[in-house]
């Protein structure tokens, strides 16, 4: 039986290898295609996901895989790898180094392993159930900020927040100390590593956040949808340092 430690080590190595693939096209003016949902995709997205799938298939042939670019394998398994080869493709195609490679493992419906590699930054945030969270191999933990007035909040899209949660976003801006646009998976990992306190994401797919739930949990924080439920299927997400969770959710709930 494969241990959780072995699964985490595999995920870290797979994310690193896929990250090297993305770097071959980073800041090269790589051509961009547009998918049916109007989101961008490049050859780097596809090549990195293909590599991740090959690595998983070779090591764990009985495991299912669900990825952004090539969908879900038709395989009945208690283990499902959920992958996003480039989270933050908008950053990637503009040469901004905040994009990430996300690798998560769900076992029997629970997210157990989460890895977020940031190849252009040389950062790796990784976690697994009961093994804690690390940032470049060192223990990582959320901040101790316990008052919104002292909090730093990051976000992916101010326009989506203004459209989907206008009242909540306006109140959070008023009540927090600093607001910055460090978006996509990097913003959530900033919370996990104690560099920010709150991250807001109004639109998410499962592959965008599967790796993030165990990362935030093991770092001592929270990852939930906007109803406060720890899930990767809510269509949106909020990360907090835990101490601010109830204060943030009180504002979100009052705004509904």
C-alpha cells in the first residue's frame, strides 16, 4: 500500500517536472488559442498536462485523472488525481511569473494531497493530510492576524467580484487594511504561507482549487466556497488564515 508520504513525494516531483515543461514556453511569445468558454490555452498547458497524465499512468495505472485540458478518464477508482497544468494562464501568456502547476489527489471523495508549484518563481507549496504544509521544504503556516482592520486581502478578479458579490467586496475593502491583486492559485498560497490573510476567488473550477484545499487546511487555515463549505465543487472560493474566517463569512452572508 502506498503511504501518504509517498503520494505527496510523487505529486511534488510531478509538479516540478511539469513546471519545467512550462518554462520552455514562458516569456517566449507563445501563441494563444481560445477555448469555447473564452479562456486561453497554449501548447504549454497541453504539454504539461500530457506529462502529468503520463507520470500518473506509469506510477498509478489504476487511478483516475481529471484535468483541465483533457477531461476525466473513464475509470472507476477510489483515487482521483485532479490537475491544472497552468493555473493563471493569463499571467503565463503575459510573462508574469505568478502562474502555478496544481496537482491534487482525492481519495474516496476527500482531498488528501495538494501541491502548487510556481516554476518561474522557484517556489513549491505542498501538503498532505496529517503531514502538514511546506513551502520549499520548510514548514508553512498561516498568519496570526485576527482583526480584519489589520488584514491583507488578495483577489483574482475585481470585475468578477464587483459583479457577483458587489456588497461583500465593497465591505471587505472598507474593513481590511490592504487589498492587492495577487490572484489565482498564488494568492491562496500566499495565505497558506502567512504572507497574506484572505484570498477571494469568485469563479473556480475543481481543477483550480483541488490542490488548495489540503494546502490551506494543513497550513492551519481554511479553504471554502462562498457559503463557508470546504469543497472544490462550489464554483468559487475563499481562503483565510482561520482566525479571520468567521469575520469574513459574516460579511459574505450579510451581503447575500
